[in-house]
C-alpha cells in the first residue's frame, strides 16, 4: 500500500512525532510506501512534483523532538466556496492528484477545519484517516490533542514569571493566551500558574466582578493580581485586544496599575513535551493500523487514556468547548479564584 501524509492548519508541537509514528509503523511493521505532501492541501493542488517527497527512514530520522512540521502547512480549505458562490474545481483537482500518485490512503493531520475537509474528501470516495492536532484542544471526539500539553507548559511558565513582576510593583498583570473559541489553555495554565482571575469565552465575564475580585484581594493585603484571559473573549471594544481592554478597564475602575502581556505564537513553537511526543506517536501508529485493516473515514483519538477512533462524520463541524461544570472550574471556585460570572 502507498500512504500520503499532509499537515494542515496551524503548526503545533507533536506533528512531526505523528508523521514519524505513521511513517515508521507503515514501513517497518506493514511494509508500506509513504510519501509526504508539502504545504497541506496546497501540495495536492499545486501539481508540482517537488511538493511530493518520499518519507523513508532517513527523512524520518531525528524529527521526533522537532517543533512545527517538516512537511510545512497552510490553511487552504479546498471546499470553501468562492465569493461568487460558483462551484470550485479544487476538490476534483485533489481527487485527480490522489489517483495520479497511486495513493491507497491520505492521512490528514490537523484541527477542526482539517477534519471537516477530510470528511468531505471521504464523501467523494477517497480513503482518508484523520489525526487531530491543535494547541487549542478543541477537536471533538478526543480527550486531548497533541500540542496542548506543550502550550500549557509554556503558558504556565509565562504566568509564573509574571508573579514576580506583579508583586514587585503591586500591579495587576493581565496575560492573554491563545484560544479563539475555546478556553482550554487559559483554564489549565491559569490554574497551574496560580492566576487569581480566569476569563474564558465559554463563560463570558462581568467586568465588575473582575474588579471586585482584584479590590477584595487588595483589601486583605494582596495588592497584586494575575488575570489570565483567552484571546477569543468577547469584549465591547472590538478594536482592542482583550488583554488591553481588560487592563484599561481595571485601571480606570479600580485605580490599581495594570499591565497586559500577549503571549502569542510563542505558545505554538518549540520542541514538544514528552506527553505530546508520545501522544503523536500513538495516534500515528493507530492510524496506520486502521489503514492496514482497510478501516477508512475515521479520526484516531484518545478516549479515557485509550487510543481508538471514531467516524469523521461525527467529528466534522463540531467543537469541544469547556463546560461550566468542568472540575478545574469547580475546584477553582472553591479556592476563591474568580471566573467573573
């Protein structure tokens, strides 16, 4: 059999581990041929032979600890309608490229958008397997995605470092973390880093309750606070970043000096954690097992610490969001952490 692998969407730590997991399992255990497709779905659309590279043992050597993706990536969405709503030829180009390459399966490593595209390709008759990845941890059907653990570690370290500055100057430090729709990174890093206020998109927030929590801390001899917020937080002034908006409101309404930090893409870069390396390896290996068994149209996942799979149909178009009854939220509230709701 011949497998094609691509990575699509944002980069994140652990993609190379999953590429390696698929490739080495396919070659060593099943005797399959493996090729990599550069720049996500663009690599299939380009009709450029240089975008298709053999993934032999030499190509896969030494990539386990590397961040990013050796195949490159893009946010190309071949099923997205054109502005005039006319039919697009891109899906057919991908089908033709798949058959021209003689592929028996296409492995798509990516987040929600990628899994939706993978499902759409499977509906057109391609043999497809999805591998979920994103630092946001918001892919439906899996308990955790690789990239998330590394991002939480980085964000937690950043919060740890802000404590000393906040306490030295008696300031409120507002740190904005990644997560457009989901607050997983902010919740986990905020709790691990000892944030005093945690604001996530799923819960919304009341700025008066944010300020009340900060003032109450000052009254009991704690003149500094750490506020962890997600970038997708809904705010009144859409022209401002959430961190800037929140810090301005705190300073205006409490008189306590506030400063903001936007951590940004630092969260997505660098070497993956041991957990993410192992998760990527496990998911990649299981994807190859499904291919060998002819079980296509699935996304591999982790459920209750076991590697399994579910139909792409159940994943496509869904998001896994933080719920108000999450145990970290409940425990945080018991400890006096404010979620401003």
